């Protein structure tokens, strides 16, 4: 089944199906099976804001080179949704394979591709699948056919099925029967589709797991000591809290009372209000939301900043403005979250870009929130949060929780004096006393109104100015505490690529494509706001930097230009947001365009290598 | 100097000097909060003062200065209080709010707080008007009422007590700021209630809403209050000190002239009948009277912390080994994700 033209371990599949038909399960089985064979995989689920009936696509990339960005071209199409089949077919490259149900009305009308009509109904009849389960079983048919075409091993399929239907042996049995029937049909069906694309066993995924960023964040939060969770359902963040709820009994059993309280609030305003109240009273509290929820949380974010209350807010970003594209990915909340709130508000933001970072940032956010006594935002996005990624297993934390500056009754008895916002250590951070502290000096009335060092309401200009100056001092402390950027220096490079979050795989792959085109680059992935000194150093050492991000206005670039105005004109922008994860060829082309423009404006000299 | 059972004086329960207008009903309420807390011998550190924004919310600074507190956002105090309760359910929140804070901007949060049964003593200082922004109508203003700057209010008032009963609140009372003893006794009773307790206190605004035609004026309040009085359910307090007897109607002359009519609930009024309580409020509305006293009582709902199964130790006080997974539990989850089991 193999010819010199066979492509091994470097291709992609698009499964076009109907939302709510169980196709995601079929795609996951396929992905897990290839992963089981040790071959790097990545999956992008492009789904509608709909419960059932609308079109959905799943792009599965197989890459022995380890490239996990969304694939720009997918040579295998599963055309199982007649409504979108013509458009889907138009995307298929020449010589691509098109699987479609033989018993439907649609047929591919292209002579330069390899069609493969699958007798879905006949296969399901053979297995004896009942009417109720047919829509779901239909999708397992293409799994069976692809398993034959690609050479997916039986043991890998079985393991994948068992992982997918954990604890439901009857589901494994039924789906396995469908897959086997489809395999039998495919093996006997003469077609040029055989042997064109193959999966060969590798060792590249050994010791790794598949997980989504929301689950990674949930496990991280539970590991990081979360005590109160308040939330309001919103795509794409809901699964973060749902994962937290499902792992809570296993990771933090309520042997002597609940160790974490979870409340579904009446809206996002209340969700953050509950978190602020819990943080004020001494618990590690968090919420998770997306753009529209962030808008509603604005006033509380400002209160948390000014009254200096620890809180953790996950923003799993989706496309805005407004309701926008609720099920598509974006990085459009960076500017608004950094300055969320009226007046001179400024926040600490963590920017995870991998599953491991979703896990670790979920813990670190609590440490930073309590150390800095301020809301800490974590900006994930739909691509990180809801898609399945390869990851190394997460390490058990070896450091104790960092609970920040809190004075006990004994501390107060020793100190004999207390002022909530006195900057004793010069880092802008005062000492908290928690409600319930019995010492007569402990009590303070937290407030969003202007206050002096003793937290007493004051309107004096000098009190206001002094307090704000301390808050900026605290922001400088945050600059030193947040994670450093991830920097890869290429000594030959005069060009730097800068990004954050889920665009990392596309940028990383684009660097290889650019190198192949003769452009050497270094890269810096920003991990947090406020920026640290390394950020300026990276920009300063390159002749020109291109900031790649998924929003319209180049929000990260704007913040970098403000951060280092001396280098502002040497920061180019590739800002693009159409709801889909970026692809490497797109990034390469846009970066080359950007460099060309810079050359024309004489900002860039030479070839940029 | 008189000391209470835990050796504190009344001064230990005072707060900062009030900056509200002289004669403000809110200051009378603050005095009764201080008196109630003193008489109950509440350890100050076990109470948290919670408020939103407005004249009433400012008053959180004017009592219980040795209790922690949070003067939060307009209409959002219930959420902050809910969070504080979840973090430390051994603290007793004493919330002060106004009619704007509770019935206008914060109506949703108010209802959800009660529906979850966060065990708060929730005092609404109700004057039907926005004071700090100089005299606009609130959602409890009377239909057809006129104000100097705001003109005529065309909309019916929201009844805080009726909303509270419908939301599942188990302790719903109404009083009048000028009736110091009743206010104090209701606050004391509320502190002994196991669950959310709402006391709607008509608290006339001496500056913006004290016209004789306003039902939130001293004039009106004193002439139309119809107190239902049965707080005999409070076993700790034999002495119910009120100015007049249950079932009695009394007109009271105030320092600034107006007279208001009060009607106390009769001793035979049964506050545990939910339908009867709602009917009573509806009848009082139709006769333009305020019934005062305990309107509704239901002690059978669990608090939010109980519903969520929080144990004796507050979540805020859990040790690190309970806030983190065990190594074994963590390893088991990782093994499952790795497909090893």
C-alpha cells in the first residue's frame, strides 16, 4: 500500500460534519489513535455558535516535524456535510482525497481529486446500529475508513476508543464494531486513495498527554489552592469551570467539609463581586469568563485594583466586539484588560501559550494576586482553552503557596501600630489584616473611595497623589515578579518576531519558513504584563521586530511602543483576526510584506538576514 | 461606664463621626446598630460591615469601627458579601444599603443574595430618594410623588419586603427610623436569625424627601405606619421595648413638625404564613400604610455555606495541605491523562 509518492506523517485532514452529531468524538478517536502511534498531532475544532444542526469542521494535523499550528492546506477531506460540501471541496488541493457518503445526494464534481464514496448506510446496517444512534455512528465510519487508508494500528485505535469512552465499555464495543465494519469495506475497496498518506509509528509523543487549556487551567487552579469560584456561563470559558468542578472531588476531596466553594452567579458582575468579597476575606478566589463578561466586570476590576484585593480572572478570549464570534478565537482583549476600569487603572496579566503554562499560570496567578494584593488576569483564548494540545505531564508543585503580606493578631500585638497602606518595604505593597482578626487594631473599612495610608476616606490632593504613586510603585514590583518572556536568540538574526499566547506554534513554524526564504529571525514570546527589562533589551538588539497577534489594531505592538518609545518605529505589525488560528505560511507572507514595507520606508537596511 | 458581657463599652462599637445631614434617619439607625451590637455583646471581629454606594452605604463607617468592613460598589454589595461568606462563614455580615442601592441598581443582586440565603443582617435605609446626587427618585419612590427638581414620579414603588419574601428570605421586617426601640429590637432579632434577614427601615431624607406628601417622610411615616408586632419568637429577649403597644396606632409628632402614623402588628399576627405576609403588604399598600414589625419568618432554609457543604473551618483558614491535592491524587490524575490507567 505504499509507493514512492507516499507522504508519511506530514499531512492534515479536515472533517466537515454537522454540529451535534458526535463528530467531535470521532475526530478525537482519530487524533488519539495517531498520538498513540507516537506521531505529533494537533486539532482545531471550528464549530458554530449552535447546539445542533449547523456546520462544523475539525482540522487534524499530523506532523513528524512537530509543527502544531493550524494547517494551511489539508489534502484529505471528509465531506460528511452536504450543506458545505461544495465549499469544502473547493479548498481541497489537487490530488487530494475526498471521502463522502455514497448514499447521499452530493457527489464531488472535480476531476483532479481522488473521490471515495463510502456506503455508510450499508455499513451501519451490517453492524445493526439502531436508528437513535445512527447519526453518531455515522462519524465512526470515516474513522474506520481513514484507519485503513492511513495505516493506523489496531492497538492504537482500541486504546483511543477506551480513552475516549472511559468507563463505558458498551460504547467502546459499538463504536469498535462500526470502525471494524468500515475497515473491512475500505480494505476491499480498490482506490488510488490507498497508500497516499500514511502514519508510521514514531516515539515523539512518548510520555506526553493530550489536554485542552481549560482543563489544564482547572487542574492548575485546584493545585494552586483555589477556595472560592464564582462564574457565569460563557463560551469559551465555561469548560474551565466545568473541568474544575469535575476534578474537585478527586484532587481536593471534601473529607472534612468542602475545600472549594463554587457558585454560578447571576451574571459576570456578581461573579467578580463574589471573587472580590472572597479575596478580601482571605480565600484564593477566581472566575473565568470571556470578552462580554470582562466588559461587565470592569467596575469590580477597578475596585479590586484600588481597594487592593487579590482576585484571579481568566479571560478565555473570543472574537469581539460585542457578541462577535462566540466560538472563534482571538487575542483582542489585551489592551482593554490591561487598562480595565476607569481612571488610572492598570492590571497584571499573565499570557500562557502552552498547556504547561495554562497549568502553571493558574497557580502563579494566585501567588501574584496575594503577593501584590491586586486582581491578576490570565488571558487565554478559545484556541488554547478548547482545542486539544499535546503536553508534558504537569509537575507537582514543590514551592509553598505564596500568601503575601498578612498580619496576624500576634503580629499586631508585637507591632502596636497598624496602617493598611503604609509602604514599609518600599515595594508599594502594604500589609493586610484579614476579617476575623481579633486584634483591636486589625479592623479597616476597605473602600473604592479615596483614602489615606490608614484607609480612612480622604479627599486631600496630597493623599490621593501619594496613594497613586504607591500604586505605580507596586506596578513596578509586579514588573519584577511576573514571568520572563520566552526568548530564542538567533545570533545571525537582525529581525525579531514577537508574539504571545496561542500564536506561538504558527510563529515558530513561520521562523523555519522564513529561514528557508533566507530571513533569519529571533523570537520573543511575551508571558506577562507589565513588561520586564528583557522585553526592551530584545527589541533594542534587533534592527527590526514584527509583532504578530490576533487582533485588528496590533494591541501588543501598541503596548510595546508605549513601553519603549525610543524603539517605536522599529516595531512592525502583523495583526490579523478572522476567528481562525493563524497558519505559518500566512505569518511568513505577512512578515515578509511587513519587512518589505520597512525597507521601502528606509527603516530596514539590507536583506534582513 | 457600663460594660457588656464581653467587657466592652458602647464606645467600642462606635465608628467615625457621621458626615450625613443633621437629623438624617440613617444616623438614628446607626445609633441603634451600635446599641444592638453592644447589648448582644457581639465580638466586633466576628461582624463584617458591608455596604454599597450612597448615603446609607457611607454610614457603614459610622458604626462598629472595630469590625472589618467593605464599602464596595453601587448595588453590588450582595455579591461581595456572598464572597466574604464563602471565604469565611464564621463571620456575620451586617449590611447597610439604601433604596437606590437595593431596589434600583442592585435589585438583581439583592434577590440573588436572599435566594442563596447568605446569612446577612441586611438593613435597607429606605427614603425613596437619591441624596448624594441631590434628589432624584429611587425605585421605592411613591407613584405620583413630586420632588422639587425631579418632578413627578410616574411609576409604582418597588416593595423591598415583598421582593424579599418572594426571593425566599426567611426574616423580613419593616420599621421606621424614628422608632429607635423597634429598630434596635429587630436588629437584635435579625442577628439571632439563622439565614438572610432583611429589615426595611423607612428613613426619611431630611434634605430631599421630607415633604408631607411623601410616604418616606417623617410626616407620612409617623401617620401611616401600621406596625405588626410580634417578636416574641426571639427567646433571648423578653423585653420588647417599644413606644406603643401591639395593635395600636400612634401618631407621633417629630422634631421638625410632621406627624406620622404607625401601626404595629398585632400579637396574634402569624409571621410564618407566607401568603398572609404578602397579603398584608398588599393591603397596607392599598391603604397607604406601613406595617412595621416582623412580617415574615421562616427558619427552615439552609445557609449558602451549609448548602455547599463547607465544614467548620472557613475556606480562608484552610491549611495548605487541604488547599492542595495530595501527591497521590495529583499523580492519579496525571496517570489517567497519560492513558496509563
